[in-house]
């Protein structure tokens, strides 16, 4: 294999690696967007649970409404 053939082979491998890195970067970006969305949903759900549980709290010594 000549030096030129080796150089061409290295250029081809580098081009493939650049494509792979770009693809992986795009996937990481998409996953981060999804993580951000899930975190926002989790915060909203936690707030909803907190407000719902606060609204449903009754004092322990209060008799049930049917008495």
C-alpha cells in the first residue's frame, strides 16, 4: 500500500468518524431536550400532587360529614 493509498484511507476513516460524531451529538441534543421536558413534567406533577394532598387534608379530630 502506497503512502497516497494510506492517506486516502485515513481521510475516509476521518470522514466516517466526523459523521458519527455529528450523529452522536445530534442524539445527545435530542435526549437533553427530552430530559428537560420530562423534568418539567415531573415538577408540574409534584406540584399537582402537593396541592391535591393539601386540599384533601382533614383534621384528625373532626368527625366524618355523615354525623
